C-alpha cells in the first residue's frame, strides 16, 4: 500500500501510567496498515520518551505548542487535520475534562479543539476518578459531541485498587480504530447500558367537554431531550408523553396519553425500571364531570365548573412496591423556586427535584415553557447544584451525566 493511500492516525498520549503502552499501541496500529504520528503531552513525557515513540512510529513526535519551527512546518491545525482520525490513549481525567470544556492550553488540547476529524478516546484512570460525578458528566458531554470510546476495562490498577479504569489493550484499541476507518460505527460512551428508564413529558389535557380541556403551556421539549440523552447513554427508555407536536424520539418505546389518569396507568404498566424521570407538567385538577356535549352560553349566566383532584403520579411512584432506584421530579415554579422545590422534595419523597424558574423573570428570551432554553437546579438531600442557562438539549445531557454518575457511584459502593 502506498504511503498516500494509508489511513493516518494522530495518537495523542495523555499523562497517565498507561502511557507506557503507547509504543506497543503504535506497533499495533502500524501492523494494521495505519500510519501513526504521535503527540505527547508534558505529563506523558514522564512515562514514555519521544525517542522511543519516534523509533516505533517512523515519524517525528510533537510535544510543544510554542515550537516556532514546528508551527512553520506543521502547525497545530494542520497536525490535527492531516490525520483521518484522532486517537487519545491514554485519555486521562484531565484531558477528558479539557475536551468537554473546550480548553486549549497546550498542544494536545489545542489540536483536539482545532480538528475537524473524528475523535476516539481510550480512558485510563483510577476507579474513583472514573466514577466521580465530574468525570461522568464530562463523558456525557463528549457523548453528545459524538466522541467515540474504547473501554475502559475492569481489573487491577497500578495504584493497587481494582475496578473500571484500566486502559483497553493496545490490540483492542487498534482494532476499534481500524473498524471505524473501514466504515464501522465509532464506539459510543454508554454509561447507562443495562439500565432502564421511565421518562414522562409534555402536558396533560383534562377534558371539560368534547372540545374544551384544562391544560398548561408545556411543550414537552425538555422531557423529549432528556429521554433522547438517556437513550444515547445506553439506557432502555420508555417515554410516556402527554399531547405534544414533537415526533417520537428514536431508539425507545413511546406511549402517548392524554389525561393524568392515562399517564398514571401507563407509568404503572412500565414498571419496574431503574430510574423514573418525571418531567411532565401534569394537570393538578380535572373537571369532576365531563359534559357529554359542547357547553353552550346561557342567558342564565356563567356555568359552574366543579373540579376534582388528579392522581399524584410522582408521590405514587415513591411509595410503589416497584419504586425505581432513582426517582426524579421536576418543579416548574414562578416564585420562591428553590424553596418550593425543597418542600416538594420532602412532600413527594423522591430522590431529586429538578427546579426551574418558568416565570417572567427567568431571564430566558421567549420564556422556558415552549422555548428552547432552560436553567435548572438539581435539588437533593446533598444540597443544591445549579446549572447555567443552556439549550434544553444541553440541559438534558448535563442531567444525563449526573444520572450516570449517580449509578456509577452506586455500582462502586456495591463492589
């Protein structure tokens, strides 16, 4: 195969103990016909030398963002774009965090931010670092960005601990890279693989007569985005949706309902699940009696509408014999947002409440309900964790990251 026809890999080597495997990884990549150029972080140079990498790769090793000769001959933008794929191995917690936040303060992070080519990572770190909420949140963001993942594996670590965090073996990484370049799908980050999720979304419509109903301004966008984010993270999702104009998200079961009682029945039928995320804006009341025909104006004055209370779906799940391991409610409030959310957390007996301000003072153009942005605060027994104003898709992926971190931590506690 000619040099021009060979696929090219830019291997970015992070500063973890697993960097000692980099020369073998280069050999495995080259054995599969993949030209490999190495980019070494400053920390990685403490574990593997540029000379050894240059010897096995047959190419210069790059390590300095401010080397003016390299910037003349091979700038960081050209370096990142000459490759067919960028592989980060080992991908440490530090470099994963930089990628998730879009930081660019060294050659590796600058090349990653400048690339327009597919990126794959092979994480390697201590099990506690892997399970940390920040790492799982960063991984969820990388998943949303389309980054591929190989590993990590479970096993003994250099620090003496055991668990997830070992970098995959060089031949497995090389095989994944070759498969992707041959037209296969990039490995996905699936931290919720094997877990099931129930998500409710949208409003409910409570009929008054055949043409009128009680409803609210919920569009369902946040719930649909969260259902999609959980599915992308590997969860088996069942979405129970009130009336919306949104198409069914892919890769999940969708049950469409109209009233609160319909939604309650659909939720009960979906159990058991590992998590229930109740984003739906369920109407608190319904007409005690639905009129069989359209109600007409009358000279006798305004009709009297008697209301009845709807079932409390969230509180019902909290006491259900098949209660989900993680039960999350949403609190859309117009005033005293966090105080009301904290009270709801206690009253509903759920694990988390996601509070958001839907009032006129939310600071979000066009408003939250029906709009494209949201600003939420996760309220739990551990305290309050606010998130910045983001799109509802970004909010969904941030919350999916928190959920993944929660289950990773639980898994670690039981090992």
